[in-house]
C-alpha cells in the first residue's frame, strides 16, 4: 500500500473586502494541520490558490475556501471535479445543509462544519474525546466512532470517546479511507 498523501488547500478571498475587515487565512488552520500531521504520522502539503488552479492530482484534499466547495468544484473541469469529490473534505462548511445538501448529493469524503472546528479550536489541548467530523458511517465505525445527533443515508456526525480531539479522529478516518481506496 502506498503512503497516504494529504494536502491542505486554502483559497484566498475572491472579492476585495472593505477596509478594516480582517481575513482569516491559512494560519487559522496551522494548529489543526500540525496536530493532524502528528496523529497521521505524515507531512501535509499546504497549497494556496483557487481550487480550479491548484487542485492536487492525487491524495486527500482538506479544503478551506472563501467560496463554498460546490462553487469551487463547479469551476474545475468535469474530470477533475468528479475525481476531487471522492477525496475532498471541506472545512468550515455550513452545518444546516451539510448532510442532505452537501455530502449526500456530492458524495464527498467527509466535511467539518465551521462550528465544530471552532469548538475544537477552543478546547484545551489534550481534551479526551472527539466530535465534529461528518463522515461515512462505515468508515467512522471502522475507527471506533459512533453516529451522534445528525444522520443521513450514508453519512453522520461522528463522535468518539477513544480519540484525543478532532485531528486524531480525522487522522484515523483518513487512514481508513486511504486503505479502502488502495
């Protein structure tokens, strides 16, 4: 089996912002990506640019964009879009539409909503337990996570008492997804 490859893609703002309005850039995710690297035992490449221009040709893609993932994927060529959908995980997705309007119709690998990311980011380091990953039921179960609260036909909001935070849960989930693809 090949070594798991993960990329973090950050799209810059698409529109000019009014003076004085701050922008959260890729630095917002540094701690998250660093902890994910630690738990996964890999190095994650960091890519900046519009998804249509910088989409990695292989590996799992963590996506933070100023545009919704549907818009960013829609700007990619049809072949690239179809390939990316199966291996992309948007971070900061809108919770109210994440299952029925995002994951199910697009068949994405998983998603992390903005509130779950913020809750993780405000937890004390070393907090036991993990929540916040919306993923495929079977992959979640295979890494010891259970479905909690939100569920759809193939996906659910995963929670685990055996993991040390969201990056740890995501690392195990990504390993399971990578093994299933190989």
